C-alpha cells in the first residue's frame, strides 16, 4: 500500500456500506464508466468514482480466498483506473467477513493489512475501514459489489 499522508486519508468520507450500495453504486450502474459484457449481457461494471469511504463495521474473524469472479473485477478496475504497477494485482487475494447491522459483507483486504487486522482485533469488535468501491458484478440476478479495504482503525 502506498504511504498516505494525512491529506490522502482525509478524502475518505464517513458513510455506511448500505448507503454506498443503495445510493452511490446504484447510480453508477445506471450510468457506468466501464461495462464488461458477454453475448450482450452485462457481466460487470467499473466506476471511475470509487467513493472513498470510512465505514464502521463489526469484525467476524472469518476469512476466505477471493473468488475468481471478484478478482476479475479488481484486475479489470486496476487496468482501467488503478495504479499501473502490476504488483497491485497481488494485493487482494483474500477477503474478510464484516457485518453492518444484519448485513454481511465479504470485503477484499490488502494483503499487508490482514496480519495487523487479525492481530489487533477480536471477533465481534467494531472497526473503522478505509475502503473504496470499484464496481460490481451481476451474479444470479443480484449485484455483488466489490470493495477494496486499504486500511483500518480499531475503534477505541
């Protein structure tokens, strides 16, 4: 992860994940910046506006390997909008489960952030995540939103 100065973190605005997917991302799907199709069907969309957000969620302690379909969205976003350094593709191979209210969110977390997160947090603790929304993928008629977690702060 690039070292961010105070000004870089300031661009992350307090929001909820629900707000991002129901307001900001929904608008992006209506007017996407980039659309990947297959046989005329929309597979996924990417957004130039990533809505840098600071969200408060609960850490569950669960993790899993990132699905190939989510990885495809991340790699496509990096090619179109992200840093051109190929190492960034390898930063997101795992995702962690967080909850916001009753909703569950599997969120890809930067590889170098995961060990610190796992060390500093206990299952069930609140945490503030610095994340961006890069797009979404249609999956069985629903939209699977793809976020990237860049940093976290344990809530005191």
